[in-house]
């Protein structure tokens, strides 16, 4: 494995972890608008902690 491939693999892995943590944080936050509550998908329901 070349150096560029290793760097690309590490960067993509870091981006996946960061985006997953952002999605979990976003799923566990409240909506700012009282009247608008979008319908949640099953994937988001799995990420909720409460």
C-alpha cells in the first residue's frame, strides 16, 4: 500500500467517524421551530438516546 493510499484511507475513516458523530448529535437535538416537526426515518430513530 502506497503512502497516498494510506493517507486517503485514514482521512476517509476520520470523515466517516466525524459525520456519524454529527448525525447522532443532530438526531438527539430538539427542533428550533415549535410548529414544524419533520417525520423521522427509522435510521434516525435508531440513533436517538432518549
